[in-house]
C-alpha cells in the first residue's frame, strides 16, 4: 500500500502541469468563443459585451486564478455549446466512450494475444509472417480511414451492417433506462435481449475500427514476451522434465509473459480512450471525444480544459490499476521507484 500512496502523491505535479498547459493551449486556440456565443449576426459591441460577461476581457493571469479556484471546488465551468456544466456533460458522455473503448480493446486482445502466442511458438513460419503482416497493417492505417472503409464495404456495398450512426438506431429502438450509461450493460441489467443485440450490432464496426489501432502493439509485445519466456532456462527444464507442451505454454511461458502484456493493455486502453475522437466523429458516437471536437471548433475553453483534465485523471487511474495487476501477477514486482 505504501507504493500506491507514493504513486498518488507523485501524480500531483503531473496533474498540476496538465492544468497549466491545458489552460494556456486552450486560450491559444484560433477563434473567439465570444463571437461564437454571440452568433453570426452580432456586431462588435455585442461581441465585446459577451466577452465581458464571460470574463474573457480580464488579464490571463486573473482568468487562470479564477479557473483554479473553481477547479478546487469541483467546478469545471459551463460549456458554451450545451449551456450545461462541463462536469455534467462529461459524466453523461463518458460511459459511451468507455463502452466503445472496452469493446475495442476486447476485440484487439482476442485477436492479438493468440496471434502473438502462435507466432512465438513458430518463429519464421507462416504464422509468424501473418502476425507481422497484421501488426504492420494495424499500425499503418489511420483509424478514421479504416472506419470509413468498413462503413463503405459492410453498410453500403454488402448491406450487412446496421446504420452506422450513433449508439442505437433510435428510429427502431428506444435507449434503455439509464443505470450505468453504457447501453449494452444497461440492456443486460434490464434483461432486454432485443435491445442488447441492437446495441452490440452498433458496436461491431466502431470497435473493429478502433481496435485495429490497439492490435499491433498487443500482438508485438505478446510475441516478444513469449519468445523471451520460451528461451528461458526454466522452460528448458520443464521440457526436459517431460511436461506436456500445453502446460509449458500456458502455465509457465504465458504466465511469465503476462506482466509486460498487462502493462501494454493498460497503456493501450488509455490511448484508445483518448484517441477515440476520430472514430466517434465517423460513427456519430456521442462520447467525450465527439464532445471535445465540438468544443475545439467552438473554442469552448471550459469544455476543452475539462476533457483534457478528465483524460489525465483517467490515465493516472489506469496506470495505478496496471501497477496493482502487475503486483498480483508477480508479487516480486514493487513500484518503489
């Protein structure tokens, strides 16, 4: 528990730096939020009045101090786009992004882990070359391009995918009663199997599009970790002892390869959560990524700052979770440094 508190305290300077950098970068965005809020028909006097009402005419240092004071009280400000508190907007949209990211990671891990193990047990074989090809393709194509390609092939050409807009086709289905905010989980908890199937169908193409981004690093690190484990002395001893091949691979080699793989899974999840912005735009997925894009376009300072701060907090939490999982896999590991 000591290392956990040490890590928590060590994140404070990082979060403080995120607050400062985010504030400065958001105020350096092109565009004028006062002009956006006043509307296209507003004159200079109206824009100046709105700027004064929003406090944007005050010195930058004064704006920053006011922002930090409000932040310490749990107030992220009010969004110019929705007119709602930024914290409420983020809390309402975060489950959608986490749901998409979770399914994308599940797809990537389901494909990449067996592929990496398969390639490691057959070096320089067809399986190994297939793994390298999948890794190269996954790393080469941008997520938005792959998303558009999948929509074109499976929706427009083949017609086997549902309408690729939003989390649910609301012309046919009503959203489930909000319990967690994730449609699939809420449908499952409500025992609404029809809605669960419809929610899962909407997730297929976005999850594959986003998951291909994560597939490459997971497969690469799985292959490398398994190769290192299979070349270790204890594996040679296990083989010399006549243990079954499956026992050697699963109980000894894969278990020892899990530590670096679990670290990569945690990092990839945080990257996917922050990098789902383009996929959410392509598929009309109303998560925090789409919210952030709208905020950047409108120069909505409070929404942009809230999004970046949320991503930083989630990254810290995920890193701590990865550390705890790593100590559970290998009790010898301690993060005291």
